[in-house]
C-alpha cells in the first residue's frame, strides 16, 4: 500500500495553489511567445532511441528511460526537447522557404541520481528558431528569454552567454585527444583555474595557448570580457567567435536588454550538438539555471535536413521555486464562490451559478441533502438556496 500512495523517487504531484500558479504562468508565457510569432508544436513524450543517440550529442544513454515496444524497437522517454523538435522540423518543414519559429511546452524525463532534491521529471517551455544563421536570430532568442523572465515577475536575473566555438577553436589548435578534451571541459566548467593550469602543464602546450586555457575559467563579466578574450589568441576561428558575440551585443542594445546580459567564455555544455552561442539564466533562490539554450547548426543534418537553428528551454519548476523564495506573488485570480442548495431549490441555484460563471466567476456547487453539513472554509463567498 505504501508504494501506491507515494510517487517514485524524483517525481512529484503538483496540486492546489501550486498547480493553479503553474498553469496560469504557462498561459501568460505562451502569450509572450505568440507575440514574437512562434507557433505551437507538440511532439510525443516517447521517441525512438536513435533520436537521442550518442551521435546526436544529447543526454548519455545511462540517463535515459529506455524500454521496448511490441516490435522490439528501443524507445525512450523524451529527456530533451531540441532533438525532438529537430526531428519533427526535418519531417514537416522541409520546404518552408523561410525561417520557422516553433514553441512548445511539456515534460522531460532524465533518469539521473536524485541528489539535492533534483527532479527526474520537469516541465519545460521553449522555442526553436530554424533556418536562420544570423546574429539577429541569436539576439532575438536572448531578448525573448529576458522578456519571458520579466513576465514571470522576476526583476533580478542574469543571462550568461558563452561561445563554444571559441573554446573548440583552441582545442583544435591544441590537437587534444577526446579524453584530454573531456578532462579540460570538466576543469573549465568547474572554474578550476589551478586544475587547468596543472593539466595544461602536463600537455606541454605552447605558452600562448596554455595561457588562454588558464584564463577561461575567469573570463566572465561584462562586454570588456570580450576584449580580454581577443588578447589571448590570434586563432582566426576563435576571433570570429568573439566578433559574433560583439555583434550580438549590438543587437541586444536595440532590444534594450543589455543590463540582463553577461558573458562567460568558460561556460561549456554537456550537450555536444551546440555549435555557437550557449546561454543560461540565473536568479536568486535557485541553484539551477532557470533557462538553457544555444545555437545548434548541425543537429538537423542528423535527420536529413541541414539547417541552422537556435533555441532555449525554460524550466517551470525552477522559475516557481525562485518566485517563492523571492516572495514574488503571481496575480492569480483564485476567488471562489460556493453555491449551496437543497433539491427543491436546484433550478434557481444552478441558474444563478451559470450566470456567475458566464461573468467569469469560479463557482463550486453542492446539493445539500437532509441533515448534511458542508465545510465552507476556503471560499470567498457563499450563496445558499
């Protein structure tokens, strides 16, 4: 019986006021996405394993929920929306002839270790802009991220922007093995400057290249970070990545959202499909990012339709946690009217209830039988018939 009353580890029920707030917020955020021209798409929670295979560069196989269908195909619960959207776009939007703007909401499932209360199922809302390789597309996604977070009621947050192509250009120049690449990624992602210094010393890299790697963990801050990055290398590909960030900064100035943007060239992602900018959104009261995104220009080629693309996903649970810890209230209309009536007064009472509902009220009706009592607490208004 105990197993029947509890959810599995890493899963939870959402009910009462929390569920109401979550659904209200999703509706409000959907309006923002629509105002930018994004059209809704739904993909199944179950996909073929190949959609999230190692070649795609997404979640490791050990973190997937895998099972078999009747035909013996390996299926997985969706851990990440981006490959699913890429698959659907390659199938349905091959001849679009213009950039495609898609938005989604739904749940993802990651079979990770549930430490620190980390959920295995989370609700995401996000967008994917396909067929546009421009800095304007990158700028639009960052501006939209800022507007969504502001719409939630948050006022103090920061979008940290990185550029994986800058790091990969240096890695290519260093001619690192796959093992050394992964080790260096881990050290830089953990902001372990001394670890990077020691490891690069073992690799016996050229002095200028070693200094560039050593500086990456602390290359974060405002626009001046890009100037510092330029001084670290003469690698053409790395310098091109910095130039793109500088141009994106100019686009963001047009949107008026520069105060919410910072740069972090030591920001790397566990998703290998990213090819350009990557970004994460943070605020007080949440140890995990509220939003993650980036550019993935080679992902759609895995599904037979090469196309540039950029997108992001916002995690609703992280947003709601941050709002609660910052004591930010959502303007959710939760006023409820209780209509109590006897069988003899049924017609009059139900007609009154329908009239109230047509006026936008939330009405709870209950027919009182002889001798029955009813708990009226929790209602803002009670009508008796």
